[in-house]
C-alpha cells in the first residue's frame, strides 16, 4: 500500500517540548565560544568564556526541498546572561529575502528582535510558550531568553528560504535586551554601550 503514497508522507516525527529533542535527529549546538561576538559587553563575555556555557541548540528538519515544500526546526535557548545581556541566538535573515517564517512558542519566556533590513527599523516582540510570532520577509530575527527556564520553539518556513548569518553578523541588531533593576529592558545598542562606558569611566 505504501507505493501509492506521496513520497513525502511518512511516520510522524516525535519531539519533546521540554528538551527539544527530536527522535532520530541530531541538533546543531552553539556554545558561547561559537557566538561570542554578538554580545555588546565583551569584557563580560571574556570573563564567562572559560566556562563556555551552552547557549542554544537547533534541530533542523529539511527533508523536502521541492517547489512549495517546507522546512522546520525546533530550538532550545538556555536561560542566562552575558553581563546584563540575556542569552540569545546569533540571528539571521533569509537568503531569499521575501521568505517569511512562523515561530511557535512551546516553553519559557522570551523576546524576538525583528529588524527590517530595508529601513533598519527594529522591534522587540514578546515571545513565550503558547504564542506565535510572524516574521515577515526582509526581516532579520533573533530569539532572546528573558526567563529562568529554557525557551523552546518551532520555526516553520519555505524550503527555499535559506539562512544568511553574515548579513546579521556584520550589522548586528540595533536593539539589545538587558537586565535593569532585576527586569528585562529594551535599549538601543549604542545607548547601552555608552551606559557601560560611563560605568567603567
Ligand atoms: Fe528564520
């Protein structure tokens, strides 16, 4: 009977919404050492590097690559901070710029930074368990964990989207999410850098 099925029809994948482990699949793991340049407070980053904490891992499901097909991936981002800046992903924009994406929160409490490449407008959007964020095309996106447990989520997008990490690595995001008086605050990166200089001066 299997012969009459479309080749893409297969058994359901099993995943754990607590650990983000997908049965039979291997995650890509990112430690602080892999992404250190994304953090604004480089002295704090250097201080933390010897312990090289695990920041996040992503399991990408990219089995189907035909026209109209979909890729999806589950991420788990650990709680913690580098200095005052919360743990976050490297962030990317899609190589095929018009490609949008849907992020579906399963566990934890976080934010997403969304920056329009064409205008440099940047917004911080709340993103947590049981919520969905729509990432439009032409928009760089980064996930940030502001809670005290792992942030777990699925991302679903066109198989043609691709990932451009270099564009984001060159410019970073205009906004940062940092701890201030025990709570998360969204700031312009330049203002945060100036504030840190003021403290150390
Ligand atoms: Fe994406």
